[in-house]
């Protein structure tokens, strides 16, 4: 999800304090699903408008996104609605979509880029992930949109992670932080309260294990989920700037980073996580929480719709779900008001698109409509400014917006900060760390080695 993170997150939080609003993701990520969806609508126009439309060139824009129906039905529905609205307003345009889960999406983006066949419009992660695409001249500049229809629309700083050498190549649609969701009923039945410290969390883990209840669900086969836990431990032990500085300086052997790795393995040794977690996908792990088989689940705020607005989730279950901030570590430098998170995905336009200007027009429309619909229809925090006084929001959503208002720091996902090779190796190393295949010292040294390689 880079060295620009500190400035971006600081600016994000500053404007959030002013407007008391903002918007959300990461993702959620589910079982493989691919589909092609296209909707056409052509309302009646005035005679002159009809003549103009009749003469307009028929255009099909290809779009890829990563929110399959079912696992991410709220986001999927919003996208379908925006596409339908755009096609209604532009009857000569058809938006053809391909929908993949997150890991399949990333892999296909690589394949398509190798053959210079990217979709006209797609989504990318910020900073290190998109850097090779920018260097390869695969994404076109969107600066003209920021100076036009989208001027002053974004929360300050949210576009920084998508800019290289002063040029912006993608536009964010969401902001996310990572709370630890918990089942209030399970906690109440076992006389438990949300933890304030890591020692509190360990006591909860021991209590739940003693009752035969899975404390935490985790799908570390998708290694970014385990990285959340490592990142929080590093933040709470070494402070809010530790990870940013480590990536920026290509060093990863700070004692606090090694201690965080030790604490991660201690949680594994305590059987904190669901059995077989390193072989479970995030989707499989998520189902453990949704089916009330696990008490806790650390995941991005893109999950909030499942606990607030998703009509497919029983209200009885939604009423049971709360969240807590990742606990502090006694003697550590971190703060409860520090979060792991940042901007989620952003829209790009392919430099090779045959219909580049129409694609840009659609991106501008999409960003604005996403800001309108995502909050009220899906409970998602967008990257554009939101007037919270003008919308009715679920309490959890309001509470999380308030958390952003008072957050001292949002650390951008460390794998997103890293360049692609280093990011991929981070995933491998986190899996190895949680699987106890490497020592904490080996984990840190190997991560530093790949950072120094500069890839």
C-alpha cells in the first residue's frame, strides 16, 4: 500500500479533524470469482440531445475490480449502481467489468501488464505496488481531473500515495483502518472486557482457550492478514514512526522490530489463532468469525458493512459485534490512538486505452458517485470529503469516523510501502514467522536484505 506515508497520513487526519468525516476499505478479499457484467440504459432525451447521442461513437470500456458479489456484496452493488447511472447518462458507452478476488486480481494485473493489455479502467494499490506500472508508462496522468471536476474533493493527502515526481496516476476511493472486531456475546458469557494492554489480550486468549473457544481467527495463507498483527506489535513496541522509518531507510533490524517478531511467535505458542491458520485463506478465517466460532478478528474497515448495513447479514449477529483498538504494550512507545491502515485502492486509467478521455470521464464520475453512495448505501468510508451531518450512519461507522478524528497516526500497510519484490518477500517471511519456520532474528535480517536489494 512508501516513504510518503507519514506526510500523507498526517494530512489525512488533519482534514478529517476539520470536516469530521471521511470515508472507507481493504479489502475484502474472498474466494475466486470472475464475472463479466455490462448494463445498458438509454432514457429518452430531447430531440437535439437525441440527435447528438445518435451520432456519438459506441464505446465499450473494460473495467476490472476486486469486489466479487457475495463476499463483498455491498461494494459490488455500489459499483453496479454507479455503472448503471453512468450508462444512463451516456447511452453510447458500455462498461464491461471483470471481477476477481484480491490475489487473483493482483496476479492478472501483472499478466495483462506484461502484454500491454491492461483494462481501460482498473484499481491499484498505492506507492510501491504501483511504482513499476508508473515506471513502465502503463498508467496515464490524472492531474487534469484533480484540477477539474475533482478539485478539492479529496480528503487532504489521500492522493499523495498515488503520485510520483509530482504527477498523480490514480485516485483513491477509500480509507481504511484495522480494528480488532470481537463478539460481545462471547466476551460477556466469559466475563471478559476488551483489552487495553497486550497482557490483557493474553489473559483473554488463555481464558477462551480454557473454555474451548477459538480466541482469534486468522487466514495467514493470505499473508497480509498476519502482517496486520506484526505491524501492530511493532507499532506498540517501537512507536508510530518505526515501520515508516524502517522501510524508508531499508533497515529492519531495530530491536523493537525483532521484539515484535518474538511477541508474534509467543501468540502462536499460546494458541491465540484458529487451528491451521497458516493454511487458511482470509475468506475461510472470516467465516469462523461470521459463524461465531471465533471471538476476535482483526481486519480492515471494509468489513464494517457486514456488521452494520449488509442486509444479507442477520441483525442478531450484527448486534453482537463490537471493536477495540489494538492494545498497548507495557513499556512500549506506541499509543492506543495509533492505527494500521491508510488509503485503500485507487482508480487508474491505462495509458494504452483507446478511449482514454472517456475513461477519465468515467473515473471522475465514479469517484464522485462512490463518495455519495458508499457511505449511505454500503457503510464504506470514502477518500472524498463527506458531510456526516447530512447522512444517517450506523453507530459503529460513526464511532470509527470519530476514531479517525482523534487518531495520532495511521501507518500505511508496510507491504504497500515496500517495493514489489520486498513486499512479496515480506508476505513469505510473515508466514514463515507465524509458522515458526524462522527465528525473529532471521525474519528481521532477511527482511532487511530484501529491502536493501531495492526491488
